[in-house]
C-alpha cells in the first residue's frame, strides 16, 4: 500500500482531552498526515468508541489510515484499519485472526531485533523501534542508538520500520537517513501552536514516499 507521508501521528488523551482530540487530528490530516494512531489508556469504553468512530470517519475523509493502540476488540468494533500492539498486548497472530488479512498490524519492539523478527514472523506489517531521543510519552523506555534503524532495515528490508521516541523537526532527517520509514510523533506535533502547519513541516522534511505493509 503506497503512502505519501512518513508522518505517523499518535494521539495522547492527556494532551488532547475532549474536543481538542478531534480538532487536533483534523488539523494534522489537513496538514497531510496519512496515518493516525488513537492512543487512550482509559477505561471509558463509551467515550473511546465514540472518539474512535469519529476519528475513523475523519481519516477516511482524508484518505488516511486509522489504527487503534492495543485494543483489538475496539478496532474490530469500529472498523479501524488496524492496531498497534505492545509486547504485553494481544499477540499479533490472534489480532490477525480477529481483524483479517487486510488489517495493518504494528508491534512495538523497543531496542530488540529479536522481538522485531518474532513480530514479523507473527504477521506484523510494521515494527516500531526506539526510543531514540527523550520522550514525553514513554520517558522510561530504554534508549536505542540510531544504528538500530540501519540494522533493522538491513535485516528486514521488506517491512516498514517506525521510529519512536522524541522525534522532532530537528532530528527527523537523521532518523530517516538511518533507515526509518515512519516517524511516530506525538508531542512535537500535537503540542504545536499550529498543528496543521507543523504536519506540513514534517512532511516537507520527509518528502519521499514509502511502502507500508508490502512484502
């Protein structure tokens, strides 16, 4: 599946409470973002369903893909394009059975190529590695060198690689040069004064295309 943006926007329920979430994601989409992950760890199932459904509609209107963090059942229920799974979440094999062959499944692999290899074996479309810089979202995640991206790209040339952890406009080119296909961004996008303009800046800094989920 062809994409035209490296930007992978990840929402944050504390940074974007209430109506801020919808308006912020809409701004990112208007700025050219083509991949959004809804990340909300709360237990308010009714609100999460409503927000996910609204965000899916927004993404579809902008020809963008919409993923849900961790919650395979919610992804199935709202018809999301896929899920992003952590190491302690649903197994990718089980998620694939539930969501079907066309779903996008991403897996967090931290700084481990072994975990990445297992995720790919378990049918992940992309792997997420890092953190590479100081991160507001996951400050306690183990640090990883940029060389990990180069090693991962060499070892898994047919799998898209998302770089996570402190990605900003200042370091985006170094991350892409090291081998990242996707730039997983939260605070440096959604904390901006002008989110649409910030998304455009990320796209301008990473203007070439990439492949997502093609073997």
